[in-house]
């Protein structure tokens, strides 16, 4: 379809596309506009997209309601032709024009806004059809380009590609508090399950006369001197977006009820320091 549109024009290609629209539309929710993406939103999009690119919108065609399927109120489903300008991840298609669906917020007059020549960042995958279109990976996978957003996206892609990138946390394996020799001294270790089976642990230390301190390590060595992850980093994301809101009783194996209570309190401390995951999209 890239070559068809490129050689023969936008309207004939849209007619061909409309014929298969009812099936295509249900494959994934198209994109919306005017969404402020959080760090977590961008990580979610980047991890789902084999191709992340900067593009300039060239043409937009509104789909008829019968073709568009279910669209959120205040939005219109459109078929977009954009010019790929730069790939942040993956490889640009061999033909410059890229095509996909998007849901655009209507303007004050209830019309589709004029977005021609607007530059956008797209998070896409190949469409599940033989036409060669691209498919946005989520409802808000088209974002207005800016220098600041490009910088954020490139930094996240570099984090994800790093050899020591932390894996996804999939749950808690064990929690154990052990008291020290002095009153008020002790340590809680939380051993985590990960998607790659790589080791990961959170350690909370209690030293008499000092606030409780914790850190995380993604290695064989449990680092008691580790630090909490900085917000809006991949390590922070792996914890804040995956740890359950309460410590499961089944993994809390302290010898006494006091030990179990301390492990529970330490777990809540970790969650408070991490803060919310911070997803804005889809809400």
C-alpha cells in the first residue's frame, strides 16, 4: 500500500482501505491527540513499539461513521498520511509515506482540526494486513513532536537498550525481617520475581537513631547499601508499576508476628517512597 498511495494518490488508497476498515479498526485502538504523556506512558509505548519515528502529517481524511466504528465522544477517526523523517528505534519504511488511523479531538466547532504539517512522534508496529500500513500501538501513540519530548523519548529508548536494563518485576517471592543484636536494629529483605528470572531484591535497613533506609539491586548480590531509585527512571518504573499495593501474607515468612508486622511496615515504606506509577493515558 505504501507504493500504491505514493504512486497513485491518497483518495484511491483510502477507498481500498475503507473496504477493510471494520476488521482493521478492532485490531487496536487508534491514537488520540492532546495527551500529556508521563514517563510511564512513554516507557509503555516504547516497549510496545518496534518502530518509533518522527513524522510530518501530510494529509488527513475523516472516515464515515459507518466505517469508523466506535469512537470516543468528542473525537473523529481519521486516516493519516505522514512523511517519515527520523527513526528513533527500528528502521523507517522504504517508501517515505506512512499511513495509519488516529482519533483526533474535535475543535470548538466540532470539526477535525487542521493538523497538516504538524510533526508528531509515532509508536507503531506493522498492521495485521497485507496492505503494508502501520498500526499505532495504543490509543495515544501519536504525540505532538517537540524538542523536549524527543529528548525524553530518546533517553527512554537508551535506558531500555542498555545492557544492564532492569527486567520487568512480576511479583514478590519472599519477604523476611530479621532483627539485629541492638534494640531497633534489623533488616527486611524482599526478593522479587522478574520476567527474565534474573535476581532482584529490595533491602530495608534499620539502624538505631536513624530513619529506615532502603535500596534495590538487580543482581546476584543483595546490596544492603543500595539506594532508592530516582523517580522517572527505568528502575523506579519497574518497581512503582509492578509491586502489589499490599504485601501478600503468603510471602511474609518472618518467624514471629512482630517480624511479619515489621516486614509489612517496611513494604509500605517502600511503596510510599516510590509513589504512584503515574500512567495518564487510557484514563
